């Protein structure tokens, strides 16, 4: 049995990588990192033209109808490049409508999301780190009043998929009345967050999916974050090795120091085995093991918690390898360090998901 990626999946990764190498080199990334909004519509359009925005959506609505693993391997490349686009939340919002929307709702929204013409995002987080469906308290009837915190790409979004009490999902269009967006100042400037306030705002429920749909959206989100974390951590290992081979200290290449060799080896050993973990977590979303109903959710939480912890540690190690410049704004390492902070918190901390995985294992 072949446990590797297919030729098509590797080609997909390579295509996205080549596009980002050309269209979002480090100089462009630094420009967007320092920009007020951090969003480049031309970059987003280019990714959409590659099909990135509709990989997992049904073909009848303009998507490629591929699997979550295909979506995840793209997330890995985007993480390696610290790509400043709202890929995560846009993908999850489209998935939510695909799973839980009525035929009319799918026809209305999915084609524009698959093409990238419109940007969607998820609004799940509430106070006290309430990320998961069973934790949502915001109730809604025909209208919605309340707030959602840490919404990725809130300022660019045309559509909000909102997590509601009882594990329900609702859709709010940006043009609806009573929406106010507050920009949040956060560490990771490659993925901007906002707080969204609703006041008597019309909301349309996605009534076809129920709680199971909301849970699946969250599980897929955990997998995509794990993939992003792997890509970012792998990038930091590679850049740290390259730096150690070129940086001289007192006339000596620092890569020749035995202690640094050990540190770099440990960084690589921490990360490389986790590649298969996120692959399996993604594969399980579409092919859950028989007679293990909670396995897809359990492994999604394990992948998210483990990879985000490894990413955080590798980011600290990479900063040490780069020495003084690793701590500065002028250095590039800090971009991935801050991205690791985002991945660690988004959709719940490692502690939350370790406890969730234990509960799903009946421990």
C-alpha cells in the first residue's frame, strides 16, 4: 500500500509553490506584513485562478471536488510561505455552506466562493476561548445580536458563517444592517483578525446540516492549521540550516559548532515525523476508519495540538540559531514565529484539544 502523496497532489503543491515564489517573494511579504490591512487582492485573485479557493467545493458550483488532503497539502505550502491570505477561514466557510446549506443557498453563494470572487470567513470564537460548537452561546432567530471574536479576514469578508448556540450555523452577508467590525492588533500580521458586532442583523440559518456539519467544519479547520504549522516549521528548519552554513562568527562558520549541529538535527527530528500525522488526519476526514466513529475528530485534535506545539518550539529554536537578528523586526524569523502563535490559538489551544482527544478516546 502506498502511503505517499499522489503525483497529482505533489504537482498541486509544486504549482502553488512556484506561484508564491514568483508573486509573493520575501520583499512582497515584508511589504504586506507592514501594510495597514495586510491584504493583496491581486495575490488572492492569482491563487483563485489556480483553483485554490475551490479545491474542496462541488464541481457543479465551480469547485474541483477534491478531498481534504488536497486542501491540506496546499495549506502546507501557504504556511511555508507565510502567505498573507484568508485561506483558512474562506475554505471553512465554503465547506460549511457545502455541508449544511440548502440547494438554493449553495447555488447562491458557492460559485462566487469557489472562484474567489467573494471572500467568506467563519465567525466562531466567543468569550472564554469558546471555539467549538458545543461552546457557542450566541443565539439567533431571524436576526442576530451579539459579537464574535478573532474573525480572520473580517475586513475583507463579503460573507460570514456564524457559529450559533446549539451547534447551528448561520450566514450573514456583509451588506446586511447592524454589522460593525473592530480591527484587532495581533502578533501575526500575515492573517489579520477582527471583532464582529451584530445588532439586529438579518441571519439565514444553514438548516440542512445540523451540529454534525459544524463539528466537521471545525475538525477540518484543525487539520488545515496542523498542515500550516508543518509547512511553517519545515520552512524554519530549512532557513536555519541555510543560515548556519553561511553565518560566520570570529571567522568560523557557525554550522561547524557541534552544539548547533545537534540543535538543528533535533529541530528536524521534531518536525519530519509529523508530516504523516497531518496527512492521516486529513485522509481520515474523507475516509474515517470503520467502527471508530470518533476517530476523525480525535486525530484532528491530536494533529492540531501536537503540530502547533512542535511549531512553537521550532520557532524558538530558529530564533536562537539566528542570534540577535532573530529577535528583531528586520529579521524574517519573527514572521513565522508570530504565525506559530496564531496557529496555536486558532480554533483552540493544544490543552483544549489534548483534553478533547482524551475524551473522544473515553479516557
